[in-house]
């Protein structure tokens, strides 16, 4: 058997693509036309489910707040004290380095980069004083004092 040659002219690709899209759209319209419209019952269920989910969320949030315990202790009080003493040691070293290069004590800890470390610096005529506190225990260093307790604090920090 041989195939018959159609007498219609060949269609271009654009025409075929538009025909395909047109057929798909017609099928979708026919499908949707046969579906019933949503009733009011279906529309009312959506807010109800939102309230249920909101209630579950609030119950879980309250449960997690009640079950939370005290904050974990990362550092022991002796480690916090050692950290403050070592900060004082580093600040003293920076102050002495500034004094060796500039010839005078700096006006504030901003100059040496220790402004935000929680240290109180007071410059006297030819000396200085640094005070810091942790847990209510004040640590004071006056220029000329022994730096060994402040320097040795680094050993306590090493675990």
C-alpha cells in the first residue's frame, strides 16, 4: 500500500506550535468546565486548619520554654578571673610599648586598642593604674607592681 500525498500545503512550525497550544488550552477549559465550584464548607476549613496549626505551635513553644534549664556554664569563675588578669597583662605590655616609642603614657586605652575590653585606665603624673572586675572581684594593677600574677593567668586559661 502506498500513502497518498495530501493536497494541503505544508504548515510552518509556528502554525503547528500555535495549534498545539490552542488544543492544550481547549482541553484544560473542558476539564475545568466539568468540575464543580468549591462550596462554602471547603472555604471554611482553611481558617480552621490555620487555627489548629497556630494552637499546636503555641503549645510546643510553651513546652520548650518550660523545659528549658539554666544556661550552660562555659567558663568557671576562676577561668573568668584569669581571663581578666591576662587582659590586664596584655594592656600593660601595650602601654609599656607605647611609652617606649612615644615617650609618654597614652591618654586613654583607645590609643593602644583596648577601649572595648572592660578595663578602667587612669593615668597619673608619671604612673598609671588599670582596674577591672569580674564577678565582683576587682583586679588592680599600678605601674611598677609585680606582673607575675597577671602573666601567670595564661597558664590557668590553657585547658
